[in-house]
C-alpha cells in the first residue's frame, strides 16, 4: 500500500514536471497559468491521490470510479485556484468623486486663464468653460458631451487618448468658418485626490493664426515682390548702365532718363508699401474692429483730399449721404484706404466720363441685418463681364499697360476686399461695357438705425 501511494505521488509529480517542460518549451502561453495552479495545489492532489489509492487497494472502490472521483476533485481544486486569481486581478472599482457641473472653484480657475479652456469629466461631458471658450465654440453647453459642439475629429481623438492613457496630448487643427484660423489643442488629464484614473480633463486652445499669417505673409511677399519688382529693377539697371557708359557725357539723355528712373523707383516704393499693407491686414483678418467711426465724415474727408487730382483730370466728384452721421464699427485709417482706392481708380481709369457719383445709404443686408452702403459710380468705358470675378485678385489687371502707366500696382482692389472682410463687410461690382462701373462697399451699422439722424444731406 505505501508503494502504491508513492507510485501515485510519483505519477502526479511526473505529470506536473512534464507540463512544466511543455511550458518552458514554448507552448506555455496557454498552459503556463494552469501549470502554476497545479503546482500550488500539488499537496491537496497528492493527499487525494493517496486516499483513492488506499480505497482502490482495499477494494472499496473500483478503478474507474476511483479515477473519475480523483479527476473531479482535481478539476474543482484548479477552478477554485483560478477564481481566486481572477478576484485578485480584478481592478479596483472607480470610486473617484463625480465632478459637479458648474463647480465654482473650477469655473473661477478657468476664468483666470488667458486662452479658451474647457473642463471635462472622465466621460467627456462639459463640466465648466470660460468666456473665451464660449466665444470660440458657442454651441458648448455645461453638462452635455463635448462631441455635440466640437466637431473636430483630431481634438475628440486626443481627448479619448488622454482619458485612456492618462498622458497629455497635443494636436493642431484648422477651421475655415467664419474665417481661416489655426489652433493647437492641449489636452491634459488630471487625477483627483485618492484616484488613479483621470477625474478631470482640461482642453486648452491656443490660437496659432498670427504665426501662420506671418509665415504666409513672408512667402507671399517674396513671391509677389520678386515677380513685380523685376521689371522696374531691370529698367533702372539699364538706365544706370547707359548713363555710366555711352551716355556719360550726354546731357540730353540724362535729362530724359532721370524722370523715367524716378517714376520706376516711385512705382517700386508704392508696390512695397501696398504689399506690406496687405500683409498687415491679412495678419489681423480674424480680429474685428470694435471702435465706432462716422462713415459720412470719412467719405467727405477722402473726397476733399482727392479734389486736386479730380480737377487735374477734369472730373467732378459728387457726394450724397442719406444721414448726417452713419456709424460703423471700423478702423478709420483702413476705411479711408478703401475709399481712396475706389475713388482713385475711378479718377485714373474712368476720367473720360467727367463725373463720379458717391452715395451713402442704409438698408437691409444679405442676412436681414442693417448695413451701410457706399456706392462709387463712374461713367467711363466700363469693364467687360469676364473680368469682373477676378478684379479683387492680387496683381490682376484688365489692361496691364494702362495700369502701369497710371502708376497702379495691381493690389488696390485686393486691399479693399481684405479690409472689408475684416470689418464683416463685402464689395460688389457692377459694370456694363461703355456705361461705366459701380463699386459698392457694404458695412454693418453700429447699432440700431433709429439711433442715427437720418436727415438727408448732399454736397457737390
């Protein structure tokens, strides 16, 4: 009987050793855990094997029932060991305190931050946000999922990764509405006291638009300047070479060349000034002006400043306003540049009509909002229909020779368009060949029209 017990124990031990060998040989990925459990339960299994061996030797149990009973006990022991391991490996229940929507402390912290910031809970619902975040994404609501208001896949993915991994995430994204803007979103998970998983997720948005505008401004300036400056530079170089060479002592040639050289230098200076102005306007395109200015006063000042040019060209300028004062939110210098360009274009390219009419009025805009309109109407040769859609493109000219002869840079209407866009306005152009052209600047009024004095006034 002792020999049988020893034989049973040896058999059990050999089986365990063979299973260990299988595990060590490369198939342990599946058998490894069961081998370990078998080792831990070996004493129980050896005792059970000894008991059944005694019963079998004594004839109390037959061979088949003894083996079946031993197998049942072995399986039960292994299942119990597996259950204990599973219980030990079960992660602790997340008992992190739930954040209250609109928590005063969180709201106060976010209000003091300079960038738009949104606080989320671990489920991605908005807990708090500051005023800058509300202005950037008006659809954000406390207590609602951030995905309902922020339809930016890159940002939503970074929020999920931050919650899952507990590590900060950074992502850049681009928005086209209402204007082109670039942002960087910084997602920072914060574990609350006594918790391991993130209980609060801060999403901060940093405006990269000025940096991108500077990069584009630099690239555009280099490309446009190299293209447009090549002709006057070549002319200046040719004249200088001539004056240094064969015409060194030719007084007549020098007197003829110097005015041309001065005109080319002036053209280059004007071109550089327009390029820099356009770049500055584009840099601030996403910042709406917030100061009230009187459009009637600006219009009259511009018209008075151009009376000398009008007399030289034999053109009469007529200004009619539907109000003594017409207030808009705008930058005074930029708006003066708009009307200077429009009236100068009419004086340079439509002087044959001998008359320019300027009219200021108030009406309903495209979105039923009140807007001010300034119409500059000339009676010159007009513009062919195929040119109208491209007039506000940079360096686009209907007649290149005539434009350069008049000292134009090809950037005047591009400046007008970008300034009006920054002011929330627009430019419309109407023309019929042989009947002149009408350029209309539309700008939103600053406040209700009933607060303005709408007494008609006119001046010639």
